[in-house]
C-alpha cells in the first residue's frame, strides 16, 4: 500500500510539473443585459415593433477561450487560440452554432520576424476601426450598425503580422475561397497598418471580398485615428465601401471617450452617406456610461438613436431590420440597454 501511495504521489508531482511548464490560459467573458427597442420589425426574431428582452454580449460577446504558446527556441514560439462564442442568456452557442466560431487558429511567432497564423481569424480592416471606435463595436450604438463588416471573421485565412518597429505594425491576410475550379471565388484579401506613439494612434485598413462566383466584389477602406488628451480621447474614423452590386457609400465617425475615476463616458456620431442614386443616408447618435466595479467586472448603460432617410433600413444593435410600414423604415430605431460584464 505504501508503494502505491508513493507511486501516486510521484505521478501527481510529475503531472503538476508538466502543467506548470505549459503556457496555456483559459479565459472568458460573460456579458448579459436587458435591451429596450422601438422601431424594430414586428414578428421577427421575437420582436413585436417595440420590445424589451434579455440578451448576451452587449458590451462584449460572451465567450470561453483557450490560448497558449510553446517556446521552440531561437526566438520562435508556436501559438494557438480557440475561442467559442456563447449566448449567456440561453446557454446556446453563438456564431450560428460553430464550436469555435469566434477564433480558431494556430501559428508561429518570431521575436524578430513577426507571426504567421492560419485558421479562422479577424480581418485587418475590421480591427482597424473596431479597436479605435468608442463603443468597441458593442452597446446600443455599435459601429457595425453602419460600418461594413465584410472582413470581420475570415475562414481559411493565413495572416502575417510584422514586428513593431518605430511604433509601426502591419498585417496582411489572404482568405482562401475554397470553391472548386475557381480560386478567385469567395476569396478575401485584407491588410492594415498601425502607428502608435504615446497619445497618438493611427490605423489604415483594406479588405476585398469576392462573391461566390468571382463575378463581383466588395471593397472596403478605412482610416481611423485617436489622440489621448488624458482627460478626453478624441476619435475620428472614415470608411469607404464599394460593391457588390450598386453599393457605394461613405462612413464618418466622430467620437470621444472621457474617463473619470472608475467611470467612463463614451459618445459617438456616425453618418452614412449613400453615393448611389437611391441616396439612402442614415446617421446614428450614441452615448454610453460604464462603471468599473473591479478590474474584471463592469456595469453599463447605453442609448442610441438611428435615423434613416429615403427608405434606408439601418438599425441599432439589438433591433431587427426595419421593413416597409415599420417605424424603422421611416424614422429609424431607438434603443436603451443596461447590463453587467464579467471577465475571467
């Protein structure tokens, strides 16, 4: 019996050592709030024109993730990320039920040459505005209510990220369309460059996505920048979107982030300028308050108003697509949400 106990103790010690040497982290976010919406489409996704509901991921998408790195020597590391989206209000999977729908990639990172990653990844152009936008593409007034998200998450993608030199970092991505007999079909190409130096942040991004037959494509450009005055961070973002079809519009965001103690006040104004003959313009005004209850727990309240013109059908974060005869198709949607986010 003593020998068995000794063997078990040695086994436990060896297992503990192996776990201690591995560089793997488990992390997550649980974000649940209540949204009140007016002007939503009646009878769609549980809404009935005006509605109040509980929802997941208003500030940040609820998730559980695994990431890690293995030191390969000579300044090289193998890296990976697996991140699963969760609808915390129901326990269901997000991203259409994909197991790791948020991110799933593996790669090699060099201390001097940068990193190459392969799998399902965020597109450079999307991050070029999302990481600067005051709402971080969340809350009632999320930037994606008006900004294009063609390159948000890209399947079958290989991405190269340069090391940071003089405050400059660049990303280049190629997404294989994987359509048999037509290598250009559904192909996605993205790139971005970032300059960060003290209070100054500047990003430029590009994304080109072919349709399923390579007969048309959408092209998105974005320029974003911020300056941190400490008492206030000023933010400007400009986007240009063309194709597919007759799509041709411009986006302009003016925003601010104002911290005071454990509080932060966020504000943004976004204008969609439709360059097509339909002239379906829209604009959104949003304001958000967050309170850091701790380093990992945040309480928030957010409000936004979307105004559509000439039959445009844009909507706030929790609303559904307005249709003819609905208030949103004429005047736009209004939204207020309140919630709690905990990270671990």
